[in-house]
C-alpha cells in the first residue's frame, strides 16, 4: 500500500467541510443551515444505496397503493421527511409525493421550509436511467407562527437549492444565495461527497437542446419556431443536437455542465405547463346510476382525463432555475423570469425554458416577437 498516497486522501474537500468553511465567513451563523444540509446529504446517501440495490431488494415496481406510486417513490419520501424533521431545523415540508404540506411538530421546529421532489424521474427506475432528488430551502419569518403563506414565496427568495443525481456516480450539486454552484461526487469507499466540480459556470451557448418532441404537435408558435431553428439554422451555424433523457435531474445536469437549453413548454393540452414549481390535483368522477343523470358530457370527461394524465407531480422549477441562474444561465417561463413567479398554491405548474444565457435569449426573442404581433 502506498501510505503517502493514502494520506493525501484525507486532505479532501468534502461537502461537510465545504459547508463548515462557508459557515465561518458569517459571524452570525449558528450552524443551523449546516445541520440541515447534513441531514439532506444523509437522505441522499440512503436513497442512493436503495436505488443501487433496487432490483435485489424488490424495490422495483408499484407500491400497490391507490395512487399507483412506485415503491422507491414511497421509500424516498419517507426517508427525506424523517431526515428533515429529525434535523430539528425545519418547520414546513412540501413534497412532490404529498398533496398537502407537512407542518413539523412545534417541539422540533426550526426556521427553514424545504420543498423537494424525493425521486424525480422514478418512471425510469426499471430501466436504469439516471434519476434524482431535487430540493429548495426557504427561511420563514417566524417559526412559532407558521402558515402555508410561508411556502408561497417566489423562487428568487430561496436561500439554497440543489439536486442529487443517482446514476453511474452519485452527484450532489448545490448552491446558496449569491454563492457559486458546486458539484460533489460520492466516494463509496469513504462514504463522503467530495468536491469534484467547483464553481460551475454554464457555457454561454450550447450545442444541445432538450425537449420531449412527442408533444410537438401541441406546441405554441415560439417553441415550434425555436426548435425548427435548432434543427435547420439559416445563419450557417451547425444544427443543435437533441438530447432528452426524460429525467429532469439528468437533463439539467448535462445542460449545466455542457450548456444548451432544457425546455418543458406549455402546449394546447397544458397551457399552464406541466412542471410544479414550489396545485394539488385530486380528480373525482361522480356518475349517477341512471344514464340520463350523467353530470358531464363524454367530451368534457375526456378533456378532464387528458388534463389529469398529462400533469406531473413535481417541485422542480424553482430549485433548478435557481441553480441555473447562479451558474450564469437563465430560466424563463415564456412570459417572465421563472424566479419572479409568485405561487398562489403549492405544487403550482409552469412552463420552463432554462439553460445557457444566449440560448434562452433566443427563445425569449421568439416570444417577444409573437407578443408584438398580437
């Protein structure tokens, strides 16, 4: 064994060490944020282990409940709720898996509100595609007098955001308000996340666009024109490559490192978009036993079914937009800056275009041109 080489392994910038170093820069800090982040990291390690052995531990497939959730969705949600509550630093939790917000018992409350998707892209679990956890952290004004209003803050008021990607390696990428974006990779032999991507800056322009082209026939004009330009540029530049994984964490991770644009646009089926950014959807069908007393037409029923089925339960837009902007990119909804949105209810949906600054500027120009013609 090369003992000298092994000794150097102790001089590593772990995520814990990094957070503690940042804490020393703020004299007023009491370590609450450091404790909260350490509990989030612990949750990520647990979920990573579960994902890696999902097939062996019979964690693949549906959980068997009425919501047709997957086993790992349920497990991951429980893991993060317990990790966050036990930190003693949270007061409100908003999970993609739960219709209602969770209010922490007063004896365990802290000053932070955490919004999270415990397992984004879980439909890809069975085929081994990268999936991940997304989280965003807010500070509440008064932890002893909290309400749902404390969650309904614009994305620009976030204190911190990040994601953990479970793939060929396990990566945590996170940032704090007005701080750089850093990426950490889990070293399985140490059980520690090591700083491998310091101060990530997204390229100003990328060579890739990422969108589900299966919805192309329902896109609005600006989105269709932008994708057409990506494929068939008229200025002599090379066409962009299409890369779409179907797991937002994986698609955004690639966009953050290599540049380009990730799009989840509004369409004719979902004019408000599909991604939730900080509406709880419960679909009830009530039909009389007599045919003449049916309360809605077949057409309206089909429209409700389409609307329900195409909605995704995710708390994704704000944390990912926050990360992209901190790295030098942009996030746009088709109408405004994504982080300026003020939600009126939890799980509210929005279209999203995020990525390299110049690429997002192009899609903004198409929307501005359409508004000018209206």
